[in-house]
């Protein structure tokens, strides 16, 4: 699930018994970029600041290369701290937090 301050941009449902790989996530970022252009056309000339966790798939060479190609600025994910609660726990209390990615503009 991808969202920004205005709401949900894109939801992707993974097929049963499939896993998210670097290639899958890279393709997902391409689809996200298309949704941003469709739903938020005013952002095409602005710098997108992207936040994701440090999951191996998110940090893969393919995913990082895609983020650079899309010219998204990556907001570093802080190390685990009980004082730093991710926003998704409050926005989507019934969701698996590892599947959520935020976009800050």
C-alpha cells in the first residue's frame, strides 16, 4: 500500500504463495509512479521524498536503482526504537506494517 498526505495512491495485492522479490518491487515502483502521475499530476515537477523500511527487498540493487531512475529522494528509515513508532500503526491499525510504504511530498 502506498499513500501520501492526501490519501491512498496505490494498493497492490500479492497473489497467494508468491513472495516479493527485488524485481517484483521494482516493477511495483514503476506502477506507483504511473499512479502518482495519474492521481497527482501537480507533482510531476516536484521532488518526491520516498520512505520505506529496510527490508531486503526494498534495499535490493534493483529497487534502489529504480528509485534513482524515478528521481525519488529516499528518506532513510531510522533504526528500531520504541520511541519511534511508524505512522502506519496509527493510520492502518489492522495492516501488516511491513507491507506499507509512505510517500512524503
